[in-house]
C-alpha cells in the first residue's frame, strides 16, 4: 500500500477540495448553477408549484438541446455527411428519452393540487414556448399563425421566423436521399418549406424501397432512428395529454385554448408520416 491509500471508510483529505475559491467556483462559472437555481420563483404557497416550475424549466432546457442536435443533423445532411447526421440524431434520441421522463414530478397532480397555484400563472401556457415551436418547425409542422403569436418579442420572433423559413430537418433528409439516387418526387423537393409537411405517396415509395433493401444498409438505420424520434415526440405529446387530463380534465386552457381538446389534436399530428405508412408495404 502507498501513502495515498486510505482505510475503507476513512475520509480522503485533499487541500484542493477545501481551498477557498477566488470568486465564484469554476463549476459555477461554467455551468451557471447559481443562475439556474435562482430562476424558481413560486408565486403561491402551494407545495406543488415548485415542482411544476422546475419540471417546466427542465423541459425548456431539453428543448434547447434537442433543437441544437436537430440543427446539427440538418447541416450534416445538407453536406451529405450521414455519420455526423446519425450521431446528432442519436444524441437527440437520448435527450428525447430524458424529456419524456421529465413529466414524472407533476404526472400525478390532482385537480385540487393544480388549482392551488394555477391562477398564479395567469395566461401563461406551454403552447407559448418558443423553443418547443422551434422543435415543431424543425419537424416540418410549420404554422404562420403560431409564429405570429410571438411578434410582441422581436428577438424571439425573428429567431423563430428563421426556423420557419428554412427547410425542416425532414426536408433535408429527403434532399439527401434524392442525392443518394432514391426517387424523392420533384414536387416534394421543391415544395414551399413554410407550409406544413404532409404525407406524399412518392416518399412512401422511397421508404418502402429502403425497408425492402439490405437489413444493415445505412439508410435503413436512418429510417429506424427517425422512427424512434417520431415515436418519442408522439409519446411526449400524449403524456402531456394525460398529465393535463389528470390535473384539470376538460377545462379550457389557461391562455384561452380549448385545453385538452387542443392538446389531443396536436398529439395526433403525425411525425415523419411516410415512415409509418411504408411499414405496411414491406
């Protein structure tokens, strides 16, 4: 045994661990934990409001990471760099899994518990999240009406408008597949990218060919990874429906939306629709 070995259970001493920092700790300088931990400002004495705030803020951070990874993947597809695109999509899949688990702290709120602080956030509503709107636009679910809602904040509106005007992640996937000699229809490749993406029979045929081909082809791996992402997004949406249904039933939403009905309609919107349709043809 050398001098650095300690008996099991004996505390390890290290001057570096107890030496005072010159100002903020390097950890806080990098992570900004003190900033993050100052952002929870409950407006009521309700014991469940803190969990609601933290859960919502954590989800916003996951949205930010997912948007970052999808943008990274989109750039990689435009460069025909499939390995880099797959890496970014894989990272986003992990983030989406964590996002889905983030519902746990508030998943079992009763109506009485939710009502204990609901009035405090006034007209605030999750559908107002600009970062979540970036996610939906990147998925191809564009909406000029939902973009317009952010006009009151010029910086947020312009950033979101840029995502609105650009090709979606799926648009770049299909452009990449076309360059790989798969028959993506011209009208799909030249479509107005500010319009919501809708299923196209020609794209169904593209994915049918991919799934009918070699089992270990990179394009099949791409299709399955996109399907994983579509499934995780859909599961998160339906989990949202369940959380709202349990906490407030069919009451109108806080910002004047139809509440549960509106969420159910949004949850039913398909993500990468042809990937699901092609499965019935293989």
